[in-house]
C-alpha cells in the first residue's frame, strides 16, 4: 500500500476520565516517529472544534507537557456531547479535513463517539477522499462492545473501592447498628462501575463493605433490599450500599431520572441514592441515612489512578497511529486480555460499526444469587485493572498537571452556523 502523506487530527469526546489524556500523549509520541505525518493537530472540544475549525498545533507543545498528559485528568483538548445532526454537518467536517489535509483522524471516546467516527469515515469513502479513521476507546462505564475493557475503567473502580474502604472507617466509628451510608456512582445502562466497589472487600471477609451493591442488571426489589439492610444492621454497626445511577424498577424504568435528555437522547440521571435514602427512612424508623455522590470526582481522581489503566490508555493511542499508518481505517483499537494466569494485555482492532451505539452489559453470571454482591469471576476480571499507582508530581503539596500552550492553527475557511 502506498504511503499516505498528510496531517493528523486528534479529538476527544464525551465525559473525561483520569487517563484519557494518556491516549493523546500516545498518539502524539507515536505520530512523531512517522515521516508520512507532516503536522499533528488537536481539535478543541471534539466535533465542535472541527465544525468551527478550532485546531491547535500539538507538535509545537513541549515534550515535557506531552509527557505530563499521562498523569493529567480531564480532557486537555476539551470535549463535547454534541451530535452531528444533519448531512450538512458531516459535509462540513470533510470540507475542513480537506482544507487542512487531514489524512489521519483519531477520535477518543465512547459509544456515540465511535458512531460519529464511523459516519465520518464512510462519508470520506463515498467522496473518494483518502482518510484513515481510527477510534480510541474511552469510558469509565466500561460498556463498549468487543474490547475486553476500556481505558478509564480501572482508575474509576480503583478510586471507588478506595472510597468505600475510607468511608467504611468513618461509618464504623459513627454507627451503632443504626447507620446506612449510600454511595451513588455513575453507570447509566450497565453496572460495571458499581460492581467495581466489590474490590474493597478483603479476601475471605465476605461481610466487609460494601454490604449491598445495587446494579442496573438487577431490578430493584424494595422489600428485599429493606430486609437485606435490616439483616446487615443486626450483624454490623453500619450498612454500606453502592448504587448505580441507572438502577431500574421491575418495569425497566429508572428509579431516579428527570424528563431532560442529552444531545444523544439519553435520559439525564442522578438521584438514585436520594430515592433509596427516602425509602429507607420511611420504612426503617430510627435508621440514619447518609448519601455521598462522588459525581465527576470519580472520573477526575488522577491521584488514585491505576498505572495499568494509564499505561493501557497510552498504548491504545500508540496502536491507533501504527494501525492507521499501516493502512487500517474505520476501526477502533481494542484491548485484548491474555490467556495466561498472569495478567497481560495487547491491542487489537474491531470495525467501528461493531462498536457504535452498542452496550456491553455486566455478565449476570458474575453476580451472586443474592443479587447484591459479585462473585470470584468478576474479581478475577477486575483486580488486574487497578494495579499500580501513577506517579503524579507535587508542588507545594498539590498535584501538578499539564498546561498546553494551545498554539492555534490558522483557519482557512469561512465560519459555519452550527445551529
């Protein structure tokens, strides 16, 4: 295959993670190794930056700052939840790509982002514009199909399991068999994050917190959960509960959701913890309930990031560039777990169409019969993903993160009306 000479564009989309920038660092570092790559650009705020022709020159950033991306949370290029709604939007994307000779496009994101990348790639093919599009997986939800796991997941469950252990110390000090502590975590359609709290339990200590894990995969049964809480409080000084925001009732309706939706039509969630607290307070007189919502802190906690996770996010960025230079397109990088007893991971490729808008549920066989705890199969799956600590530099007692110069690339086209 003839060498494709041109410029690289990388964008980030959706909710950030504590390791999403490691993938950018991997892309930049690897792209600098290939003579066919002339310029390396970053799109500010994902597809919004492409539509607005808002690019920065990543090759002009210092190598020190690029390396610092490996321990910096948030999306250094800026992100968005904007959906390309009409054909004119996609036509504009290709117009911008042609104007800047973008031949390699790397989009770091989740389900909806891979769908966007897939549609851009297909339109380029229809127009005969040679463009290689590779998706880089990113989501704390860990719900992308095909890939064994997603960069961002290991770090969020490391943070969550740590938080469960820390709050358990507080609850044990405060409780006298009358205290329930609820931690509400992200997880719209799958319980991967909530399940990760099970890592907080010590081996051979089944009564360690969290005592109950409420998952979207298991319909909420009010009477059963109340009985589970009563039983726990008879045995322990407190009851620790982790609940996913996407908890559903027997009819499949969210226990807590409002009427608003995002740009992709997803319900706006949040409040499952408060709803559960109200049920407990109403039905269990004398029981005190506390609700903690880590919210965006769970995905921004670089201080508790997993080194394994950060290393694999960087690896995914490198692999994306190598695949594109080798002629691959319309694919997403996947993480493949080795078969040996000792954990290993390498990268693979899957068609974007197999990823776009799909959801990988938590396997029900990994959930114990009680419906509120995880078995050894899940622990064996998740434990390797939280290993190691990212070395975050500190100054005056606080972490130091990357600060990109963000040298702007000159715009070559007239403005575009996004509305």
